[in-house]
C-alpha cells in the first residue's frame, strides 16, 4: 500500500463517497489509498502529463485495482461526465491553478470538493462563496510551509462557517481554523505579523495584510481567554 505524506493523509481523511475523482493525480497514490481504505467504491484518476499518466497506470496495475480505479488522460474535469462523481480532490497545485480548473469545470463539478493548495487558500474560499460552496472542514498541516486542506460542499444560502468571525481574517486564514486554534495556525499568523510589520506602511497592500493578520491573532487570543 503506498504511503502518503501528512498533507495527503489529511485529504484522505476528508473523503467519503461512492465515486471520487482525483484531478492531477500524479502517481495515483491517493486513489489507491482511497480504495484500500474503503473511502469510495470507485475512483477516477485524471492526469494530463504523459510521465505521471503512465506512472499512475502502473501504480494502479501493481495494486491490482484496475476494476475500481480508472486512469483517464485529460485536463482538469474535462474527462469527467456531469454527475459522474460525488466528490473530487485537487492537491499539490497553486491556488490560482486550482481555481482556474474549478472555473473551467462548469457542470462537471461534483457536490463536494477536497482542495489542498500549496499556498494561501484565500482565492479558493473567495471562489467557494461565489460558487455556492460552503466550508465544511479545514485542516492546516505543518510541512515545508503550512498546507491548508479544505472540504467544500455545494449548499445554498450563506455559509455558517463565517458567522461571528471577522470576514477578512476568515477568508485569509480559514473560518474553521480560526475557531479551532492550535499551534500551526498561530505560528503562521505570528510569522505573518512579524514579516509584515517590517514592510507595512499606510496606503500599501501590506498594511491591510498586517491588519488582517492582527485581527486573526486577536481571534485566537480571545478564543483561549
């Protein structure tokens, strides 16, 4: 059984469906673990690049899971039919790249998404609010830098995750992460405050970023009182 690093273990933990698609699957380690862990009955691994595509096919063959994991060549959700999957994961890419894939997906988007950007999830939270997806779970995994992991679900109406949390801070750092607290999120915010304090000046974008970080830190401080 393939091993996963901590960020992909967090992604795996947020998947539970009948049919799941892993977009940009690379070597298909995540789909193999999804099937082995009975977190889906079937997976579709989508990969565009020829090298990883062939690696994914070999990985599935070695695991003898060809009946449950289908490897498809294509870009984003292009190889997925509307309504074909209950959830999809996009991991290990920049937030700009993930958002672009989501915006191009149209009616192929499933009702649940598990996203792991390699940078700030701000763009993805903004997209979710515009597209009618609610934040249902968030993780922040320590690594080379902090890796956010989000589970989004398509639901109508305002997202209750943002109730009672300053919006700018929640969009930047995560409404559920701020509610939960912990050393990883605190370390990230404190590092931002320290970094931005050296360069911020009124009228600059860095000033607004500093104020957002200070607000987020205050949320954590009030939480532990």
